[in-house]
C-alpha cells in the first residue's frame, strides 16, 4: 500500500494514468450507446465532412415555418467550391482591377460583392481564352441563380404522367430540425468507404489496444524468462542466451517484423497473429535489462541465505529476486504495449498489418486514408483523429512509465 501511495503521488504517473483510463472507458462505454456496426457503410461516397445529415425528402414533407431571416451572401459563398473561389480571385486581380492583397484578405461574401460589381458577361477581355470566357460566364450564371430569390417549385406526376405544381418552397420557409425523423450526426464524417469515422475510431482503438497488450505480454514474458535465467544461472546458459539476444539485437527488429509478416501471408495475418509476431520480435532489450538487474541481485545476502537453506533455484528466483525487479518489469510491460501499438501502425501503413474485413485498427485506418489520398484532398477527419489517438495512447503510457521511474529509481527520486 505504501508503494501504491508513492506511485499515485507522482504527478506524471497520475496524468498518464487518467488519460489512459479515459481512453479505456471510451472504448468500453461508447459501444454501449452507439450499437451499430463500426464498419457499417453509411455514406455512398468518399470522405463526407463532419456534420449533421438529414433526409432531404423529410425536409420537403416537413411542416414549414416562415421566418424573417435574410439569406446572406456568405451562405452563397458556402455553396461555391474552393477552385471556384480561386478563379474569382484570379479574375478580380487580372481583369477586375482589384489589388492582390485586397483579394487575398477578402472573405467569400466580399469576393461575391466585388464580382457582381466588376464582372460584365457581355464584355470581352483581351488575352482571355475562349474556354476561360465560357467558364466565367457559367460561374456568373451560377452566382446569379444563387443570389436570385426564387421559389422552388415541387411538382408531381398526375394520371397522364404530366407534371403538375403541388407546392412551392420559399427562401423564408424553414423546418424545425427536431421534427426531422431521419437524421444522423457524423461527428468525424465518413472515411473513404463511407463509414462513420468516430465509431470506426473507437473500435480501432479497442483492437489496437488489444494488439498492444498481447504483444506486451508476449515480449515481456519472453524477455523476463530469458533475463532471469541468464542473470541467475550464469555460465554457459548466460552465454547462450546472451548470444541469441545479441543476434536478434544486431538485426533491426522492425526489419525482422516486416520479413516475418510478409512470409506469413496476407490471408493468415489476423489480429492475434500480428500481435504475436510483434511480441516475439520485441523481447531483446527487456532480456538484457532484466539480466543486468538479476546479476546485481544474485549475490545479495538474502539470496545467499536462501541458497544455504537449500531452496531450489526456481523458488529463489520467484521469491528473492523477482519481487525486487517487479517495478522494472511493470515499466518494461508499459513500454512494450506502447511499442506494440506503434509497430502495428507502422506495419499497417506498409500494408503488412492485420488482413481483416470484420474489424479495424488504428494502423489500418491510416493505411486506408493514405491509399485514398485523404491528406491531399483536405479530408483531415480521416487521418488526424487517428494520429491524435495514437499520440495520446503513447503519451499516456510513456508518462506513466516516467512517473514509475521517478518513484522506483533512487537516482531520479526527489
């Protein structure tokens, strides 16, 4: 209890622990309220932006409310694409006589005001290609239609298949969002497959944490076992284990991880197998560190006393050595979990991660976003939340490890 109190007095450990527990609670509680499949395709297209989506059919059939709210030209600016706004800026600087600095600093509403004031569709401009003139005329016509306050006519076919006016929608007609039954809020939009990024992110975080924990357990168990045997037994066993450890240390672990993942084959690479592969390629530094700790403990008085008492090597290791390095083992496990999550993300970015269509990982989400050029078309919601989640998990685990190191390392203790 005294040790636990000391640990939770560390501000760094508590901060990292709170962040990590918050992430764990998110992965547990969020699926209880949002029960639909995380890989359920909700969008018929790529990278829908974040927002609340409502049924357009429901808005037409909903009870209209006439409100005296003027439609602003800034709303018209929202209807224009980025390249169209760029073309307006280009025309204003080249043919409209507007200064470049004034155009660059102007918002969409100001640009439209300057355009309507300067542009004349019947005027021909010297040096402008015919295709450019046609483009600007189409753009001007689009702006004119957006700025013109016209009623939208809703028509239905009669028995003779002729369209007859049923009703009109005026610009002053508004609907109450609470009366629209078919609506969906996509906090982080959709990904390249049209899936809800937020729900997918929570599911991917759960899977990545599972991979990290499995990889951490495997790597720590291998490293701890070999380190205890090498450090306590010494002699030939120590030389053999140290030789194998040095052999794996010379070969970069990530290169080895890539080779093993590639040789396994895509169809066999499930979540559990990838976690196992990461674990069996990440144990070397744990083995070396545990061996060094055990060598400093094996000739202590309490260990020699146990030897003289006739206790077995197994009992001495478990009762007289392991408790003294337990804190270090916990720190090693935390770092192995963080390393496992990062390794999975790196593998998936290379296309060597889990091959699964039933679940997602943080690395796979990054891979999908990269393949469909989310970083090039401005779809930040497809990759930035994933990067943020990976950063927060790694940050919290490393902060916990630093806090534990300050508590248990005499050289760092306040």
